[in-house]
């Protein structure tokens, strides 16, 4: 429920060890949806790809697997700590065709064009998403692919209704908005890409359904509540006692199981188009 990126307005969740571990768990939870969207958009072997807001390199490495050793992937992020982890993981996996560079997605410029530019959970945090997309069209070859993947928090809920899940989701959404992020931007991705000048724009949302006994449900929601707790308390969204970061995951898990409720995390939305 949060970006790996650290661009523009600033990454409200930080990059300490706990947050990096949470990002790993989040990435694992949306890995299948991400691969589906990368392939649906047209990523293929041999392509040269730029991954915006790469963070720990999850999408860059997945793109590297799709394009193969004949292709190349460059991951861009401004968090040196996250990039150090990404580089080490690629070295250990012998993924020499995947590399990383430090820079801000809002202003960084490439020396050579790419066949595709992708960005997962990046536009979520930027102030002018269409302008960022338009900026990176300069980095595409004619007819090149641009793919944005982001969350739509509006699709998150439990079934049947669980008051604590609803309350926690409200806290999360209000905290992100207070910090200047756009937690429902997934629903607007296709419009943003069209505004930026892309043609042949398509969009697809992937929704997960986490069963009552799946610990991932409480882990994902509780983890992002824990990370956003300082913002929630500072902005008067919730009190420290209401959030209670030491017990939030356990309370969510207990209430989901008590209600035998399915948890729907935010919808993973992809939108893609081609440079004219």
C-alpha cells in the first residue's frame, strides 16, 4: 500500500530497515499482478528498459527476467540505501544485465533512449504525474512503451464488513493524502497517460482476495499503518492509543478471523501506451 519510490514530494514512509523489510513483503504480495501487467503491456525479450523509482529493484529484476540477457534494464531511484540493496541482490544473482543509477524521476535525463519505461508505485507520490510521464517520453524510442502500475485504495475492503479494517484503511488513506500522495491514483492512470500524450492507451486492474486465515492480510494493512503512524498522530487522524502499533497486526488478524472475512487489498492497476 505504499511506493518503493522516493521521488519528488518525498517518500513519507522512509527507508529504515523495518520499512525496507515491509517493502519486500509488499512486493512479494503483488509480484504475480506485476508480472501479468508487464507482459500484458508488451515487455518482451531483448528490450532496453528503464524502471522508475526502482527502490529495492523488485520490478527491475522482474523486467530483467522477461527481457533476458539479450536485453538491459536500468533502475532509477534517489535512495542510495535502497539502491545498495538492489545492487547487492543483482550481484548475488549474477544478473549483470540489470543495473541501477541514483537520480530523481522528476528531473533525471538519459544519454540513450529506451524501448520501454516502466514505473510501479511512483506516480502515487509525485505532484504532477502527467508531467513526469511526459518528461520520460523523451527517453523512449518512437513507438516505445510506457507502463505505469499503481494502487487504487478505493478497491480495498473486507467482506463481510470488519470495523477495524475499515477504520485502518481510512487512517491510511487520510495519512497519505495529508502527506501529499494520491492513494487512489490507480483509477486515473489511463487518463494521466493520455494527458501526457501517449496513444493506444489500455488499462487493467488486478484484485487479490486474501482468505480469513491468510496472515498476509493483517501483515500488509498493519504494516503500512505502523509506518504511517507518525503522520496519523501528527495530523490528528488517529491517536497513538487508537493505532497501538505494537498490536495493530494482531488485532486486524483476530477481527478478520472472527468475522471469517476476506480481505481485499488495494487494486493493482496498470495502464500503458505508446509514444507517438
